[in-house]
């Protein structure tokens, strides 16, 4: 090859490499959300577990950011509705204007997948959906993920209380699937999807079926954990989270991919002996550690969940964030990072927390509030270190079948006769009412609660921004329960 041609080739290669780098720098980031089911706050090593080994998630926390005050919702379906829409489940519209125990998400609601798809993302859902009906057979096919913004679905319509039927897109491909294989198979499909779409920005939503019971694990993990089968399941989820992170690294996408690991609610303590935090080999539920109570409650143990963020250099390694954040914030945050915006024609409850993702904790809104809804009841509100449990003597059925709540310890089945104020900085277990010492705080939080009731509603009223999309003779004045 003569000198001029060699020079031209070198110039071309340099120019091509520069263009590739420029395109990569301009490329919107990928997003991966791994959503465990019923994983307790203290079920990971990096959140305090001494009995369950989670080396890959612990490493993820060392290389990334740990959120210590991150919230979901109190049960499965509502938690998924909040993540998908960036809204409190009370706000979102449901089919036939009914408020179900587990939301039947209206097709006019805008999901995080639809927001990202409008920005050119490829979108895939791998695992438990639970927004088309809380059933393996009696769900609404037209509300499966492929009708809610996802290009591809490999998973199951709902929980694994008895069986799991496996679907690819809208086709039933396997009845009564071997549950032991699900964690690995979901991850296999998610990795294959990422590899297939590595040249495009992608959103991968991986809502695992477990450790919601029924529990099962592959032979590689079964019988290996000191915490029995529950620990086996969590250790297998940990291993497969590591496989996914490895795939991101191998594809050279680490600097372009945010990976968030979290849970849909707190642990299922009623599956443990005497409602204790999971610690026995025979316990089938998890541990909330220092937090009070469990899923199906608005105590911290029901709604505060472990959360770890890993990804681009902008995510500070080994950092810990104690600012209030939640699954509600994912839609507006991902939209902002992708160069887009949340829907502008409706109220979105979440906020853009890019500043927290990137370690700029000083930019957090110290007045940010979080509202604890259980079904259609507003039961508590938090602002800063203060959490106020609201009086409940006037409630008349907003929690429906959970009025006699056998999912949580008997001591936690409390109906407050007056406001119960706790300082979460000094009383994380929510044991001591300090309302008499801080009447100004009580008044402020009661005011926030009343504003939220006006905006969103409560068991006895429909808020002005609660959404109904199906025709009705007149707008309901109270939530219509099923």
C-alpha cells in the first residue's frame, strides 16, 4: 500500500473512531430496573443481612449508590402502578373507574415505557406484570405490557400464589411453569434483549416473581443458604443480578447504562414463625431489620425498601443517600436523563431526582413529602425526619378486606385515635409518639395531609386530580371499591 493510501486509511480510522465516540457520548442512557417481590429492607448484605449472601449486590452498592430512605407501595399491584406511571396508585385511572386491590391499569395511563419509547428506546418487560388483573387466568389481555409501551414481554400476568403461566408477548407458551427456573430464565431473556438492542438506547424492566411465595430455586442454589429456601431464592436473584451487570460491562455499556435494584414492598412477615423478622431456616418471609412491621402496612417496614443504583461515572461509588426518594421518581428522572419530559396533560407525583443519582445531595428539596396510602386510605405523611400517622377512628372501609389485617404482627394492627408523630432519625422503629412535644410539626403535617386529600382523595372523597377515563353518568364522590 502506498504512503498516500496508508495516510488516507489512518485518517479514516481516526475519523471513524472519533465519530463513534461522539455518537456514544450523545447517546441517551440505557435504563435497567430489577424489581424484587417482597424482599425486605434487611435481606441484602449491604443493608444488614448476616444470613443471606448477596456478594454481587453488595459489590453493586460499593461501586454505586445506596438509597437508605427509598419507598415503594405497600403491596404488589399498587407498587407496580406507581413505578410505571410515576403516580400514587390512588391517582391512576383503572378500567371501569373501579379501585381494585391491585390496579387494573387503564390503557390511557402513560407508562414509563411509553415515555421512553417516544424517545427512540427499545423497551422490554421480563417477569411479573400484575397490572392487567391479579390473576393467572382472569386478566385483561389488552392490558398486558405490549399494550402499555413495551416492545417485548416475557413473563407472567400476576403473582405466583399457586401457579405461574408463562407468556411471550401475548402468547401463552408454558402452563404451570417450573418456578425454580424463573429467575434465571427472566435474566436470560433480559440479557438477550440487551444484546439484540445494544446499538439503541433500551429500557429493561425485570420484575422478578420471587421471593413472593411460592418459593423455589434451581439445584445450584437450593439448600445452600443459612436462611433456608427463602435465602436460596434471594441468593439466586443476587447471582443473576450479577450476570446482568456483567453483560452490561461485556457490551461496553457501563458508562451508558443505569441499573437500579429495589423491591416492590416490605417482607411478608406472616410467612414467618410468630410474625418475627425472617431468621429461621423454615421462615418463608424476609426481614425488615430496624424497621417496624411488614408489607400490607404503612409502617416503615411495609414501604421502605432497599435500593441500589449503579452505572455511569456520574453515579458516585460507595455513596449513601438518606434523602426521600421513591419509585414514583423513576418516570420523571428517566425522562429527563433521556432528554424527554413526563406527560404534561396530567399530574405526576414523582420528581426528577437526577441530582440524587449523581450525588448532588445538597440540591434535594428538604420540604419534599411522601404520602403513605394503603388502598384508598391516606394513613401517614413524612417530611424530613418527621412522620405523622393519621387518626383512623373515622375510617369506614377504605382498606376493605384488610380491616382485620392478618398480614402484619398483632401489635402493629393499630388504629390511631389521635395523630402519632415519630422522629425517624432517633426512632426508626416508630415506637414513641412525640406529638405533644412538637405541636407545630403535627400542624404542618396535618396541613400537608389535607392538601393531599383535596388533590388526590381519601377513603371518603375523590380528589380533584384523581383520574377517571371511562364514561360515567357523573364523577364519583367516593372511590368505587372492588
